[in-house]
């Protein structure tokens, strides 16, 4: 493998971490650790394993067919089908984007003491300006590299000296003695936060932007495997630190300020400041990717010209979509929506639309017109079928879990 490819893989792994760990992963993992100790490590591991296969597939689709996932689904199934996941993603992505903007605002509140809702509009303007003036490389690499500040969670978890036996037991599903509805609601939310449809769309669209070919299939596999595994490890560290710091003290999480304790207690005030910075960077990067993702989906679905590397005037409708979404999402935060409750709701609701995304994805990945001799292996098909069944089961139970467990 050439040094250039090794460098691109390393950069891709870092970028994958930036995309993986955002407000949904942090909030759900921290809530799970605070309430149930190590018992909910298994949905993080399961979701990460599924995501590795799905991300590899989306990159392979782009490299071989030069189609991003939304465009392939639109072409293969027609607009009448495409409009269903489009509408579902529109609603869910709006809530998730609002959550990410809220996460940035809360990080700024932790650093400055100024209430989070005052930051909503300035943050939205900054996100929009960077998309308006920036290029795809700046979005993909520049902000994501800064996302390595989230390693602070690994340092905090290690500093608490968690018992390895209890960590190992957390990878085996076990029911708690009480709060079973909340347990399953958090399990659903964790998987929804991990297997986010926007990651698949953004990854495949980015591969097309970067002009991937079949020569990039091996780097794609390594990037998907190492990047998602690294991101999953940090998410597990968030849960472990919460279990050791919050669960051991009987503290439940009602606000993001309490999540900061799992870093502040083992690392002191520097940990607190790094946590705030990590929250800002992780959520800001995810907000950029989400804004681009929804613009990609609309542009590819309707056949508009699209690319972050084009000037706004050259892709005006593409630009208009992310502009409208950014400012619509920021209004939810500006009017005082609780970012933590909004995040947990958005992550659980994401589970509802997974079957609409994953099922057509599986059909496309077995179509030789798109993949030629790079269609899915039987093992990959089995794993993706499992994801579909898992997503369907989650979709059935998410609403009652939201009612009975997601207070």
C-alpha cells in the first residue's frame, strides 16, 4: 500500500470518529451509564458492528457505481418510493440537527455561563457561513480532526479504573431489576444514535465528491472498520465513565451539565474545559455533516446539481435546502427546547426510519448493474438482513417505549 493511501486511511479514520461521536452518542451513552451502570454496553457494540458493514457498503457503492446512496435508491426504486424515506429523513434530520446545534450551544454555555438559547442564532450563522464559503475537504477533514478532543472520555474512563469483569459482563444483555421500559428505550436510542442514516448518505456522497474508484475499495474497508471501531470505543468510554462517576453515586442525568461530571471528577477543571470544547467541536462537525446530508438527499432525489465544492450560485437549490434547514433547526433551540430531551427523542425516532433506508440499500447492493462483481457476500447479506429485522423490531417498540420509558 502506498504512503499516500496510508495517510488517506489515517485521515479517514479520524474523520469517521468525528462523524460517529456526536450529541446522540454522548447523551445516550451517558444516560445509559448513569442509570444502568455497564449493562448497556452491548447495544453500542452491536450498533457499531452493524454500522461498520453499512458504512463499508455505502463506500463500495460509491466507488464502483459512482452513485451516492440516495441517488441509487431514487434511480432503482423510482420517486414514488423515494419520497417516503425522504419525508421521514426530513423530519428526523431536522430534530437531530436541532440537537447538534443545541449541543454546541450548551458547550458554549459551559465555557461562558451565557444561557444556551442565546447562542442558537450565532451558531447557526457560523454553520451556514462555513458551508457557504468552505469546500468539502474543509468540512470532511478540518473540523473532524479537531473532533479528536473527544478522546478525553477515554482518559476519564481509564482514570476511574473500571473493573474489567463488569465491563465484560456489559456486552451480554441482562435485564435490570427495575425501570425495564427505560432500559429498552435507552437500548433503542443507543442503536438509533449509532446507526444514523445520515452517516450512510454523507459517507457515500463524500466518496463521490472525492471521486473514489475501485482502487479505493481496500482503503474504504479499513476506514469503515477502524474508524467506526474507534468511534464505538469512545462511545463506550462515555458510558463507562458515567457508570463509575454517576451511577456509583446514584446520580441520574437531567441536563448536559451533569454529563460534564464524568470528566471533571477524574480530570479536574481542565477536564471540564476539554469536555466543553469536545462537545462544541463534535456537535459542530455533526451539524455541518447533517446540513450537507439533507441537501445531498434532496438534490440527488430531485436531480439537482449538487456539490459542496461548487459555488452557491452554481448549485442554488442545493444551497437553499441546507440554508432553510439550519435556520429552522436553530429556532427550536432559540425558543428554549430542552436539548437533552430533544436528543433522546430524536435518537429513538431514528429507529423508526431505519427499515425504509436499509431495505432498499440491501437490494441495491445485490444489483450487478450497480456493483458488477462487487455485490454483497452472503455473510454481509445475513448481517444486513439482521439489521433490517432489528430496525423493524425497534420501529414497532419505539413509540410505546417513548411513552412509558422516555420521560
